[in-house]
C-alpha cells in the first residue's frame, strides 16, 4: 500500500486501471474524500484540493473532520494463538493488552 501525506493527513494511493489514473483516498476522516491524478505532482495538487473542500464543508456544517476512535477494538484469534500470546505477556510481566499494544506500536515504526 502506498501512503501520501499532506499537512498531517494521510491518503492511500492505488492505481485505477479503468481510468488509467491513480486514486487517492484520504484516511481517518469523519466522512469520505478521494482524488485522482496521473502523476505524483497532480496527485498532491488534487489531494490538497479535495482536503480543502472536505475541511470547508465540515467547518460550514460544524462537524469535526477527524474520525474519533475509542481506543478499543475486538480481535478474533485462535485459542492456541491466544494462549501463546498470554504466555509471552506473562513472561514479560505485562498485561495481555500492554504486550499486544507494544507489539502493534513497534510494527508501525518499521
């Protein structure tokens, strides 16, 4: 997956073969905003335009542009994996939640 960043906002970039262009989807918004371009410069320009329009609409409607997350999510795994993770967390003197959160955070920094 390719990520483009602008002013702290991130967009996922994918190629759309039907249009023979790249499509960007701005992530983490309280709604949806996308843009298209046939080269990186055009993508950046359209990213900015799309983001500006989205932010303006949010401002006009008094809506927060950023999607809010609770910090909680359910994860379904096999009982054997659950057991292995619990052993590793206990061995590290950490709660299951702490151990998994640290592992996820480390995976994002690579």
